[in-house]
């Protein structure tokens, strides 16, 4: 409808007629809805003293469901389509009680009831008033010359407080102008009405999809953390043990080889390479999911990261207990990446890591006294941190003016979990 209003051929198209049909059918349907709602409330209220009154009120509360179904079909008159339907969840089990329980608990049911009340008490009187004002009144003014000509005796007929041919012709010209303006006004009203109905009645699938996306994202985060732990366990129990065994075998072979010979030198190089590979693997395992984080929680893991930092770190982290594993992992890697950025880019002499849990959120702050000027757009790793935090519905803020200091703040929604060892 809105696209047609902006086109040149609107008046010659079928859109004005579709707007009239949409508004007239809305007025008629709204009047019916009003009668049903008022009758249901009155009958249910009058019979509330007996058992039968409560079902009547319950059915009245569910009146928005068929009203919404009819309105979605009517939206096609206004050019809104395809209109999604089937917004309601199927009940968990068969039977009318399960269906009623599911519908009563759904926000969509009450949103549709609210629209039904709005249609019955506000929208249809507006439609009923605007359509005659934009059609009947201009058409009667256009018909003024014909009505004057039909008065064969006096040749004069009062139409809209005008008398005679000149006034009737002027009224007809004004009626044509008002008829054209009314066609556009009806199109605008029909478009606004259709948009209102679409937003209220057809927002459910999008909202359901958003909710499902949120739930699926949480499941993906859990699956990702479980996969990380599996890889860490396989590397720790598999490849690392084999490298340890290889290093031990090479060490024993060095002892058996003649000292000072080429074989001893080759075994020595192989032994050192095995030790370096083992060190790299241990660093990789530590990066995937440190054992201290899994065993002792975020404070111990952050303290270990602070001890390994080349920049002196002052630590102040107070948590009421263990946090969900994805939150602990995200918080740990944010701190590690932030401390790595401090060591590589800031030129700081000292850093601070502060944190705690308050109002359902884990709050972590990493500050340094370096040169500042950190910018997420220039490859400092902050963009990746922000992405990791956003996956958990968290928030990352950065304050790093040129000249410093720099403050990185992360907030992650979570709740402490009971400590099984406590």
C-alpha cells in the first residue's frame, strides 16, 4: 500500500478500491468483535456466581485468536503478505485442557486479545467515520450539478448550502478535489492500519525465532566449550603422553650411545626437539583450556596468568563461588588477551586486574599505566574479545585515551554455581 501511494498511477489502479474494501470490512468485522467481547464479558460476569460463567469468560479471553486469524487474511487486501501464521506453540499433549493451558500461558494470546479489544473499541469506529467522510461527502458534492438539473420546476436545488448552477459547479469541482485527496487519505489510513496489525499480530514468529536463536546460541556455546575440553583432554592424555614417552626413550638412547660420536649428537638434537615439541604442546593445551581453570576456577586461573605476565600485575578478584564454565572460560581468556596486549603494545610498567560479581553479572577490569591509544580497529585483538563477550550477551567497554591510562571493562551475565567440593 505504501509503495502504491508513492506511484504515479495510484488513482488509476485498484489500490484505492482495495483500501476502501480493507477499511469497510474492518469496520464491519470490528463491530462484530465488539458485540462478541461485550456479550462475553456481560454474560460471563453475570454467570460468574455459577460454574458456567468462568468458561464463558475464558472463551472471551481467547477471542483474540480467531480475530487475529481473520485479520491476517484481511491484510492481503492492503498488500501485506505473505502473512505468517501458526505463531502458537503446539501443546505438549493432546486434549482440550492442555490446549487451553498452553494458549493461556502464551504472550501471543494476550497480545492478540489486546488487538481484538483495540479493534472493537477504537479502530472500527475510526474506519466507519473516515470512509464516508472521504467517499460519500465528496461524491455528493460532485453530484450537485446533476441534482440541480433534476429540479425541473424551480431549476434550483439546495445542495450543501449552495443554490444555482454556479455554486453547484463550484461544489462539484471542490468535490472532485476532495475525492482525489480522500483516495490518498484512505490509502494512507489503510496502510497505517495494516502496518499496525502486522506489527502486533505478525511479530510473534520473529520473536519466536529470536528466542530460538538465543537458545541455540547458548547451546552452541556449551557445545563449543565441551569440544574444547575434549580436545584438551585428548591432547593431554594422548599426544602429550606419547611425546613424554618419546623424550624418555631418546634420553635412554643417548645414554647407550657412544659419547662424542655422531649418533650421540643426533640423539641429543632429537631429544631437544622432542622437549620443545612437548613444551609447545603444553602451551597449546594451556591455551585451549587450562587445567587450573577447570580444577580451581577463575580466581586461581587469573592469578596464574598474572604470575606469568612479563608486566607486574596487581590482582584483586573476589567471587562468591564457581561460575558457569563458558563464563569462566570467556573471563579467563579476556584477561589473558588483555594482559598480552599490555605486554606487547602499551609499554606499561604495571597493570591491575580487578573483578567481582554483582547484580547477576561478572565484572572484570584490566587497567595499565601505558601509553594508551588502544583502538579495536587496528588489530589489537580487542575485536575478537568483543565478539567472544557478545556471544554470552556480555558487554565490553574500552577507555584508552592517548597518553593513557587504559581501562578494559567486561561484564558477563551469569549466576554462581554451587561448588561441589564446598
